[in-house]
C-alpha cells in the first residue's frame, strides 16, 4: 500500500525559501504514470492546488505561484519536493502531498497527513 | 481566472438527503473535468470520496453518490448520518496552464 509523508521545517522566515519533501513508501515513485501533487490549506480556509510533477517528466504549476515555485522528483530518494521562494505570511498553510492517477479514473490517493508551515520572523 | 463555486454551507436532517454542487465559471461541467469530491473533518487531512464524476473510493459509504446535474458536478448524500458533518471540496480539471482548481468548499451540518 502506497503511503506518502510530508516533511520539512515548520517555521520559515519571510523572504526566504520554503522547502518541503514528500517521501513515498510502499512503491517506487516512478512506477507507473502518476502525477505527484502538492496542495495547501491556510488555517480556516479552503484547499489550493499548488502544482504537480509527472513521473514520465513535466511539471505544472498554479499560475499564481509559478514565478516562485519549483516542484521536482528525486527518484533516488523516492521523494517529491517543493521549493517556494520569497515567502510571505500568506504562504502560511498546511501543505499536503498526494498522488494523482491518470485517465480515465482520475483520483487523488493517497494523501499525506500534511505539514504545517508558518512564515514568521 | 477560473473560479469553481460551491455552496458555502448546507444543513441536512439526520436521515435526510442533500445535494452539494460544483459549478465552473467557464461553463457546464462535464465528465471531462473529472470531478473529484473530498471530505475533510476538523484536524484531519482531506480524503477522497468520489472521483471521475461518480466512482466511489473503496471506503466511501454507498449513501454518497456523484453525478452531473444541470451543468454542475454534484455530490448527493442520502440517509445523512451525524458522522457526515464535515467540509466537502470539489476539484475540477481544466488542463492547460492551470490543470486543477478547487471549489471553495461546503460546510455540511447534520442537524
């Protein structure tokens, strides 16, 4: 059974770069054509799709974050990574990773438990 | 900018039926938007209830069903139970430069 778990610093200073990892267990991150996805949720607010990396290559980003965002796969570590630069308090959120399957049964499964990242000095 | 709209809040009586909807600012939602529905309870990560319009996840009770209704994606809950009280989010696929957009979520109260 595939599981994912987010990790990284829980506190980042304004203007710095937020770096998170999502470790995949139970299978190889590049077995099959999946989209490994980041999603976030500010406290008390809704979910926001951040971006994804495809196992066969390619990335897609939320246009509102694209200029600050890098998502990549590290197959040697079986990890998905996220780097968000020049963070502000608005980037404070719980960050989730999830695996998206391809057509025709497109679903997001599994999800990680999420990691709270606070941007504060 | 694409906007996905859900009812902010809904209330259903125990044993009752309620339909949550998910509309796109671009027009009618079709199966090609691969609507996904997620349930989130306080302090928990979201979990998938319905994917690709009407597929139930293995853990999704049969009282939840997904469909397309009047140009929107819909999640219908029949025989509502107290444990169904939660936030529900839909997610639609657009492709292109912004592949997926979440709705704002519906807070469902069972009362």
